[in-house]
């Protein structure tokens, strides 16, 4: 059985929880108090961060690596594209999400007012740029829900919580976000602390 060590308010942990629920398999979630981390977390992950996935003698950290492993191990429904070209593109998107959006999460949660405002603006601008895509398609890669949607969903859920207001031209993105939030796996994967992040 897989065990996911997950932070109750951690967007990266939420990604892994979404994938586990999308797959509908047997797993266990161990909530980690981010302000009082258990000692064995640093043993499992040298960076002392969640999420961490443990399955027998395998220990994985980093949400995208964990999620690809779960996807390979339980291929239904498949969340990474089957085609090598599309899969490479998807990985590139995931890499860009980390470098253009999620790298600012730490600042939003712990930064000074000045750095927080700058982080908000960068995320707002980057999301506004991708918004038009959703006027033409349901999900990030077209009509099928994929790992890219999983990856970005926790950030979209937290926009209000982080004080990020999207401009009017980002309306297609807001509609797309609602589609993600209405998925049963998204709802089931949420912790009580995450549920209160949006009105």
C-alpha cells in the first residue's frame, strides 16, 4: 500500500492527493504538521519537505516525480500523454509551471509585503497569458484531463487566499478552474484547511 506524507495546506501535496483520488486506488494519507514536522521526514526527504510517497522500499519526493510514478504504476486513467512527443511537451509545461508560477508560492506564504506583491503580479500576468487557450479547449492539453491540470489546480484554488485577482480577460481561465474544482477527485482530495481557502 502506498502512503503519502502530505501537508494539509501544501499545494504540492494537494497535487499528489488529486492523482491518488483520480486513480481511485488503495492508499493511505498521513497528514504532516508543517510547523512541527516529524523527525522521520528529514530521513525520507533530504529537503525535509512534503509530499513524500512511500511504497515498500521505495521513497519518492517532489510532487511531479511522485505523480509520474503513480501514473506509470496505475495507468488507468492515464494522466500523462501516451505519445512520446506529447509527453515531452507535457513535461516541459510542468517545468515551466514550477519556474514561472510555483516558485513564487514560498514568497506568497512567507515573504515581505513588497516581495509578496511582486509575486502576485508575476503569477497574475503569467496566468492571464495562458487564459485564451481555454476559450477553445476544456483542459490544458485539449479535451482530456491530464497531469498539467492536476499540477496547476492547487494554485488556481489558492488565488483568492493569496490575494491574486485575475483581470477580466482571464475569464476563460476562471471557467476552466471551476471545471477542475468540480471534479469528484479534486473535491475528495481536499483537506478541511484547503476547503476554507475559498469562499
